[in-house]
């Protein structure tokens, strides 16, 4: 079994990525607002399943790649550092836009969908979400997939899915009310700021050892 520190870093990235607005978060909030809390919880569960699928796919796929081509791990480390840097810049720009008041309203979601349809819709959005793809490409390099066993991958997947379920269920519950949405649009830039700083630190910590090799 891998040490807990190997998992903690990934889970913190998943948590921050889940908290910051993107297609998944916007869909969950918009669904809860327009179709009610039950539909919002369906969307939240769809996000959790989407996270589990991305986690399994990236972990198993990159483990096979690194085992067949050991040099690919160094190449992917450079790619991951670049992607994390891009996430950091993107988050910091959005934090600034939110701070100065350049906010966008939430899109409308279908108002007559239930738990099941919202669940399927969320999985489809997660499958085509570039923010999720970028995050899991980075995680696949930061997590020692080549040394991970079946139990490690299972634990990583289960907790990552639970993190997604927790935050999106919270969004679905809280943001079925107008005042909560207005508060988030007004103060959500703080989450972007924290995420940008965190991703910038990760990119630097990954990139610096590569330069010294």
C-alpha cells in the first residue's frame, strides 16, 4: 500500500478542482436552481461517477504507458507542470475578473428533469470537460501510478468520487436558493485565488527538479 501522503496531494487537487467553477459546477448549480434540489443531487451523483471513471482511466492507462516506456514519465512530468501552470494562470485571471466585478450569470438548465436525467446529463458533461481532462493528466503524473496496486487505485478512486459527491451535493443543496447564488457570484473569486496559488506552487515544485536533472 502506498503512503497516505501520495493520496493526500491528489485528493487536495480533486477538492480544489471540484470547488472551483467550471462546466460541472455550473451544471450542478444551474440544475438545482431550475429543476430543484433532487435534480441537483442527481447532477452531483453524476459528477462523482464521472470523477471515478476519469480516475480509473488515467491511473490504469498511464500505469501501462509508464511500464512500457519508462522515459514517458519524465515527458509527462513536463506536460503536467505546464498544465498546472496553465490552471494557475486561468484561476488567477478568473479571480481578478471576479474581484473587479466582471462576473457572468449562470446559464439556464432544463426545468423539468428528474434525478435520473440530471445524473446522465452530468456524466456526459464530465466526459467532455476540458478542465477535468487537464486535472487528471496532471494527477496521473503526480501520483505514483507505476507503483500503485489494485487497492491503491481503488482507494484513490473511491475517495476522489466521495469528494466530488460531497462538494456537488453541497452546491445542489445550498444553491437551490437565490441569495446563495448571488453570494457565490460576488465572493467566489476567493476560491479562484486560493486555487491559483495552490496550482502555481505545485507547478513550480514539479518543474524545478526537472530542470536540475
